[in-house]
């Protein structure tokens, strides 16, 4: 039991065996002091586990609940912010039914407060006219005050002047597993000019990567199988020649140390 020792200036509480200081996580007085140990995570109650991964990987996750839906002959885009910033919504047409366009901007909107945007599908002033049918994608991006950006892409196809979503052509960046980034250049390739398609990916560390082209569940072509350096953006080119029109999937299987990650993205040969 502690004992109280009288002093001229008041009372001093002393322990029989040393002095112990117990600090908990939170936003209380301990966090208000400048002498708090650096490992104490003040304000979020998560402790040391909230620090960045040992390899320095960091993902800007600034948007949530991102949805793109058909609205009549147009689109309705909704989202919620995790941080303050201007959200910009762009809609691009990548291809007509027979020709690759690249990234033809057909709609743009930006707002600091709005949580939803609607596009009627009609031509926007100072923008290119969208063809009735073809392959499109919506890009939803936010830039925080710190300069960090979060970008989401949603693939779309327009038939009979009406949109519908399709499987993605970009994998969300991740600090888990063997694969950091994985993206197809566009949601469409081929066309009358036989435009090729670039496949890009980045690994968490040095490892082996296999890239396959699938049609349905059948492997059509092996694009690459090689040892790759971690942290570097790698590209593999997919030629459209001798491929029939239709929907294809690109599958990447990456193995880094004891971690294996498999991811599949979708594109269309027009």
C-alpha cells in the first residue's frame, strides 16, 4: 500500500516500489501532453497497428460507396467522401462498335460538396459528342488538401442508347498480398486499326508473375511468365490480331515470397 509523506509544500504520493505510469490510448489528458511517447496513437485508439506497413506502402482511400447506375438514357454517379476535397466525375468513350477512340471526354462535372452527379447522356457544351453505342468508362477522382489522390474507374457499355456497367478494367491499389497495382490501359481494344492493349502491374517485392488471356474460362494465350522486380511498374502488350470480337479477361497470378495473389480484369475486343 502506498504511504503519504508530509512535505512543506503539501503531500507527496510515493509507492513502496518505484513509480509506475500507465498510459492508455485515447484523446484525454495523456494525449494533450507534449511528452507522450511517440508510439502512443492519440486520437484514434488504434495504437501502433495504425502505422504504415514496414515496406512503406500507402493507399489513398479517400472515397467510399462509389456507384454508377443507369438513369434513363444517361448515368447517375454517387459517392461519399472520407476527406474534404473536390470530386471530379469524368465520362470517357473508349470505342464505338468498330473503332478505338482512346479517351474521348464526353462529360465532366466537379464539386466540393455534392455527393451525386447525373448525366442525361446528351452532348455537354464544349465536350465531344458521344456515339449512340460503344464502350465507355466513368472516372471518379478526389484530391485532398495534402495532395493525395484517389481515382476510381467504372467500365460501361452502351447499347440501344442505354448504359450498363461491366466488370472492371482496373484493380484497386492494395498494400496486402503480392500485387500492389494492376490495370488495363482501356476497357476496349482492337477495332479496324487493330489497336493493342497495354497491361500494367506492380509487385510488392521481387517475384514471379504469369499473365494469361482468357475467353470465358478457356486460356487463349499466355502473355508472359517471368521473374519480375518488386516496386517497378511492368507492362505487357496484348496484340489484338487473330482475336475474335468479344469479351476477354486478363488474369495475373503473382507470387512474392510466401504470398500469392490472383486477379482478373475485363476488356472487350471490338
